[in-house]
């Protein structure tokens, strides 16, 4: 008998059959890459700073465009609506932890037949009643309802992290679209400037051909450069229109003309750099990783609910009220009534349903664990890739800028030598093409450098504070 007392106390207090959740070891190196082609860490591995997007994006126009997108983007609205749905579902499930109390009031009027009525007793009876209570409330001794509630809470938290991830992705996509449009504006100006240079060359060669100095071959070669620049201008004008359409879609409304980018150049749209030498633990704070972890925790709770299904379900119905044959005496002393009806049910044969549900919950837990670990590994790769580009981007920019300078000088010299009759026209044509391509490549590399910072910001979790 004494041994039964602790068991009885445990049952009355309720027990939790869910396996205990312990965060798995980090399936990635302890620190993000540093050294070699990666940026050299000035300090030992640390946590990332708590950086808001308003602090990272320093250009006022870009800030305003991002703020407008956060207020109007439809994908973000869907994500926020999903959060509200998950919150409501959690509250519905949480309500099962407490009984639903209802109240009833009724009146019954009956008239019996004369054959069934005792002589001298009225044939009409009036019965009035009022009662309140709850029906079939499950006493959660084995934690089934608590674990279902815990699973709903974790799913809600996962949805909330998913919305945060959507928000950070939206910020980075708006910034990337904005930078791309700025770079295309630069490319257009280069093509327009080069077109004028090519036109002058065509005019020169045409005049020389008319005077019999050169053949038609040189004229046609000059025209190939000119027509290529014409094509590039038309294509870039189309691309800039598409860039604006893409930006409008991301922002969720038409971006005002005075907020659109006009040039990329060396303009600083963001902070110049983000810290290197970060601990890999920073990846655990990324919203997509937190979302995967919350979903994993939910599966642990579902296992507890699946195990509890093997035990009896105990429910309780309780009513308390008053009953009277006269309305005026309904609440008089002595008319109080109550009813308490506990019940227990236990499945005897379910042909493996509960066992299959438990196996499904465990398999779902294993899948969620793999998904969580894959999210960490993916995050590590994204940050490592961004750091790899960050480590060499300055060298790339310097090389591109030097190439533009060298190509420009080479073009001027070859043009002068051609006009002096020293070099053939083909050398000048090649110099023109090289200079044009070098300018285009420099703009692309500048875009890569700016986009790399945006990607690094996103990969680190949006500065880890996106509000």
C-alpha cells in the first residue's frame, strides 16, 4: 500500500511521456572560415553584433524603399497572417487544458392523463432548473493534452521565426534589386558614352573610305562596334525597366522616381564591412535555423502525445444547479443539486493504430532533426561562401580598376598611332572593344562587392535584429 502512494501522487500530478529535448552538437566547424582567401579575424571568434537593418543600410533613399517594402510586400503579409493563424491554433489547443464551463436553464411543463393521476392531485406539473458545469473534461494524467499544446506552441514559434526569415530575405532582395538597377544605370551611361566614341570612329573611317585612303573592310569593322553599343543601350534600357518592375513588386507599390537609384559608382549604400572571425554559434540564431529547431521540438512533444495514447483516457463531467417545481422557489434552500460523473476509457484492440501513430511521430522527429542539422550546414556554407568572396573582392576591384585605366590608355595610344599611320585600324578596334569591356566588367565587380555585403548580412541572420 505504501508503494502505491508515490505512484498515486505522480498520476494525480500528471506525467510527461515526451523524450527530453537536448540540442544536438553543432554539425559544422566551431568557427567560421578565417585566413587564406577568407578575411583575417582581428580578434578571436565572437558573437555577431546586434545590428538592425537601419544601421546596416546607410543610404537614406534605400532605407525608405526598404521601409516601404516592409509595409506593403504581399509575401510578408502572408507570412504574418500565417503567424496569426498559428497563434490562434495554439490558443485553441491550449484551451483544452482547462474545462469548458457552460450554463443551462430550462423549464418543463407536463400534463398527465386522468387515468394516471391520483385523485385529488393536479394533472399539470411545472419543473424549473438552472445548472452549470463541464462535460467530458479530460484529466491529463499522462500529458497527452499538454504535449499537444506544447507541439502547437512550438509550431507557432516556428511560424514566427519563418516570418522573421521572410522579412530578412525581403530586405536583402529589395537591396539587391536596388543595387542591380543602380549598376545597370552605370552600364547604360558607359554604353551611351562609348556609342559616341564608336560613332566618331565610323565617321572617320567613312570619310577615309570616301577619299580612297582605306578599304570598305575598315568601315564595316568600325560599324560592328557601333552597332554592338546601340544594341547594348536598347537592351539596358529594357533591363532597367525590368529592374524597376521587379523593385516595385518587391516593395508592393510603385517606388517614387526620386527614390530610384541613378548610379552605383563607389557610392556606399551599406556599411563598409561586417566582422570576421565569428563563432559558428551565431548560425544558431538565424531565423531559419531557429524555425527548424522549433519544428524539431514540436515533434518531440508529438512523441509524448503518441505515447500517452496507450494509457487510459480519464474524463470528468460535473454539474451543479438547482431544481424546483415553482419558479419563485427555484433558488430556495434545499433545491441544490449536483452530479459528478468520472469516466475512464482504454483501447483494447486498435489493430496497431496507436503504435503506428507513435512510429510516425518518431520518424517525423528523425526527419526534423536531419532538417535542423541541414539548416545549420546550409547556413555555414552560405556564410563561408560570402566570406570567401569578401576576402578577395578588394583585390578583384583593384584589378578591374587598373584594367580600365590600362585599357583606356591603350585605346588613346592606339587611336593616335592609327591616325598617324603607324598602326593598322584593327589594333584600334581591339583597343576600343577592350576598353568598353573593361568598363563594363568594373561595374559588374562593383555590383558584386556591394551585393556580397548584402548577402553576408542576410547569411548572418540579418544582423540578428531585423526590427
